[in-house]
C-alpha cells in the first residue's frame, strides 16, 4: 500500500523510506540543556510593563525562568530600553538579574549584548618562531579568532515581543546562536503584535517554548537534586 510519493507500508512506522525513518529514530531529542544555555531577559521595566497585555502572567513566567536559571547555574543577563525614561526592572525581577545592559537600539545585539554572551577573542600566534627577530615594520599582526560561545543556546524572553525581543532574536540567529524564545514570558501592548512576532520567529528557525517547558527540560527528571525547590517555583508561577 502506497503512502504519499512512493513510501511503502511495512513494520517500521508503516514506511520503507530510510531517510524518513532516520528522522523518526533520532536518539537525541531537541531539548534545552542547562549546561549549554544562557538566559536573557529583555526590558521588564516599571513604566513599560503596565501597558503589556497580561502583565502579571508575563512577569510571573519571567520570574520562574530567572529562579530556575539560578537554581541550575545558568548565566542570567538583562537589558533595559532607555532606563532614564522607562525606569528600572520591575521589583519582582530586579533582585534576580545583574545590572542590565541599557540600550537605545531595539536590537540588543547592536548595543553590546553579543559581547556579553561571547567569550573574549583569542589571539593566535600566526608569526612562527622567528617572527620576533623581524623588524617591527615587517611583522604581521597576530590573527584574532572569535571563539564559539561556551554556552551557545540563548533562552530569550521579554517585551515587547514584536520589537526588542524579535529584533534581538533574529540578530542572535545571525550571529550563530541557537535561540529559544519563551513565549508566555513575552508580551506586547497588542496581542496581535505578539502573535505575529511568534509566527515570524518560528518561520526563521527560532524554537518557541513556554516557561514550564524550559523548567522541566532544564531539570531533566524528578530525580534532580533541586526538583523540590523547582517544583515550588513552578507552582507559584
């Protein structure tokens, strides 16, 4: 019996197409690994949050992310947008984040976020053993090679979803980070804007998850030593 374009039924999921079967039998599921992650919280500011749809839920889910990140030793970073105008982080989150990177650009990468997430550049000796014996004007400058980030997976959440979160996520992708946007910890003034942002992000290869998805994937199982503490955070969110 044929299935689709030439796929034949058998005992392996009803299909003999080997390439298709190989995608079904992957040993490693696509899950968040706490050892590979960094958390970035974008612009949860006191003068901005009251305008965000479902403000209380967005803050609760962001708080869960930050609490879980601290529990799992995941680095946490924060940004603000023109803090002198929009104010500091909301009190529910302020104690859980380092001093935020203040920015003017909507895309946080344009105002220094990449430098925070990346390790320092490595200078590689490209001169050879006798380079120092050459006159200075004949020496070539040492090559500077950017290092891959030690934690290349970015869990990203914030406001507004269709402005700063969207632009930051797309630029992180362009800089070869793997980006996971935590949708229920994001918000916009209008729901249709956040919905459009999530559609666009997914279409560009960003993974969309919820705060609980992230929390349980970071834990990995009920045998995690911090499971009881994590469960308290999850229930409170």
